[in-house]
C-alpha cells in the first residue's frame, strides 16, 4: 500500500502550526504531528480498503439466485447465536432478496411474485411463483 507522503507532511506541518506556543520544542511538536498524520493516513487507507471489500461482497451476494439467498438467510435465522457479523450478513441477504423481488416486478414477472409474498406461504402460491413465496 502506498501513502502520499507529501500530504502526510503537509498535514503534520498544519498540526505543528496549530500547536506552536505550548512550550514544546519544534522537534517534539513535529514528532507528535507526524505520528498523528501517519495514523490518520493509515486509518483512511484501512477504511478505503474495507469499503472496497464490502462492495465486492455486496456484488457477490447480489449475483446469487433468490433461492440460494433465501436458503442462506434461513440457515442464518435458525442459528442460536449470530453475533454482529452474522446479523450484518443476514441483513445483506434480506436486502438482496428484496432487491431481487423488486427487479422481478420491474421486469414484468413480479406481479404474481409480489402477490405471493404478500399472501404468505401457501402451496398454491409456491407453485405459481417458482419458490418466491417467503
């Protein structure tokens, strides 16, 4: 991973100018400022990396079929303990299922699917919607 050292140094000097006059030597001020600027740069890089990873995961989830998403969501719902990561993943699955249903509605297939979802689980609806009933 590369960092823009020029920006880090500029932000460090901004910090030094802000803290001047507090009795510390220039070397001590610059040391504190550089540590702070590097920590900020590393934190920003980690946040950008996490954002890219979450976008990749979201795209991978949205590319799956509705049936596989529903089975995975059911598996997560039936676990005794989920934790934060499990709840977040379940939330992503539910959002992807809703998006897939909306896409079906927009594509012209969805009128029966939406009616089946609203009607609830029913063997007759399950046959008509090819497993889209929730």
